[in-house]
C-alpha cells in the first residue's frame, strides 16, 4: 500500500472538516472490507484515510415517520439481526443475511455497501425495490437522494468527495404489499449473485390487481437497476402467466451484463428473465396472502 495519513475523528464536524480539506485525495473507511482490497490492489491510492469507527450515533436502526432509518455504520449482521427490521422489512433483513459470510457481515456496513456501488452487491437491489432514500451531509448542508438516482456507473455515485453518507431511509410498505429478494447462486452459498432480483407488489384487495410494483435487478449492468418499463406494464393488471412472461421479457431488455466467472452475458440475461418472473409471482402471492389473512 502507499503511505497515507490516518485520521480517527471523534465527531462528525471534525470529519467533515477533514473531508473538505483533502477533497478527493481522502478516503473514508467504514468496515474496510472493500476499501482495503482496493488499496492493496492500488486501485485506490488515498493521501488520507479517515476512519469512521469512532463516530457516535450512526449505527442505529429506528422507526419514524412511516420509515425505517438505518445508520450508515450499522453492520450487515446488525441489520440481519435487528428485531425492528425483521418485523417491518423482513425481506431486507433476509437480504443482509445473504451477503457473503458472517465474518464479512460482522464488519461490512450498510453505508459502505451503498457508497462502494458495486453492481453485484445484494442490499442495493432490495433497497431499490423498497424505494429507499440515501442521506448525505457535508459542511455545506445535508441532502436526501432517492436510491434510484444515486448510482451512476460501476463504482460511481452522486456522493461528492466532501460528503459523508449518514444513513438510509426505507419507507415501510403499504398494506397488501408482498415483497421478495431472490439471489441466484449457482456456485457457492457465500458468492456474489449471478443475478439478483427483488420485487414488491401492492395489490388492490378488492380486485387482486396490482396497484404499485417495483422490480430491481443486480449483477446485470453497470449499476443496480430498476426495470421501470416492466413495472409500468404490470401496474393495474391482474396476475397471469402471460403478464409474467411479458414483464420478464421487458425487464430482460433493460439488462446489460458482463461475461465473467459467474456466467456469460447471455446466460445472465436469460436468468434475469427467469428470476424476474419468479420474484414477481412470489411477491404477488405474498400480497394476496395478506388479503386472505385480513
Ligand atoms: C470476501 C467478500 C465477499 C463478499 N460477498 C458479498 C456478497 O455476497 N454480497 C454483497 O452484497 N456484498 C459482498 N461483498 C461486498 C461487501 O458487502 C462490501 O465490501 C461491503 O458492503 C462494504 O462495506 P464496508 O463498510 O466494509 O465499506 P468500506 O470498505 O469501508 O468502504 C467501501 C467504500 O465506501 C466508502 N464509504 C464507506 N462508508 C462511507 C460513508 N458512510 N460515507 C461515504 N463513503 C463511505 C469508502 O470510502 C469506500 O470507497 C463481499 C466482500 C468481500 C470482501
């Protein structure tokens, strides 16, 4: 690794001042699971490394204003085991449980996973399906951006070099909403997905038709993505085999995967169709189950 200055600020103000001072020659470190590898490979060569581990108050999970708020320094393991998340957004808690191994989940953070912006990661897919918001702050003020507008390219986001990602706000789904995250793992249980799909379907309980639908995919493009054309096709419709087939074909067209060790681009695109179909059907059935039980 290159030599670098190492800072461990105790307050957010101290940290933001350092960020302002160093600009894009500084790197923030949360769990370090992605960053240290990139530094060892010299893909990232920071002049200053600023650790977040002493910052207070950024690892909480709480409910307010119809949303669950996840602090940026909450670990994946903390999210997976949070009773609040398990009760309010069980599919999101389950998604964190499907990341890597428990050793990684014990240190990797919710904020680090989003800021890293690797399109192969799992949590961004489910967070997109839940229409999550990203909260950021700098010495110039704070802002909130919909996750769907946050990722711009491979490992690129709208986060500015002077900004700290402080947390995520995840709206609690409306009644009669079903949701699912499917991770297609043909190799080993702790691998990255060959394709990941999450879907939420809110139905009108009197007719069973879809009121709102969100479909998100990972590992099939330069960013995690929403299949918005497929969503539009499904909204207002009743569940049918023909609709599922048509929606999955449209979603497939939005993918642009790479050939790699987890499959060829054409295989991933085919699997994206299969998994969109399964995810939509399962989310819809969960939503119908809420009507039967109410
Ligand atoms: C062996 C292995 C297996 C893995 N398998 C999976 C998998 O199956 N599924 C999956 O989803 N992921 C997987 N990952 C990726 C893992 O989820 C990420 O490495 C992790 O989420 C990054 O979080 P971190 O806290 O360690 O971030 P760090 O490594 O500390 O930081 C990552 C990036 O985010 C920036 N950053 C961190 N926190 C903030 C913040 N609060 N504000 C602004 N910028 C910030 C850093 O500057 C850096 O650029 C795996 C990683 C490893 C090493």
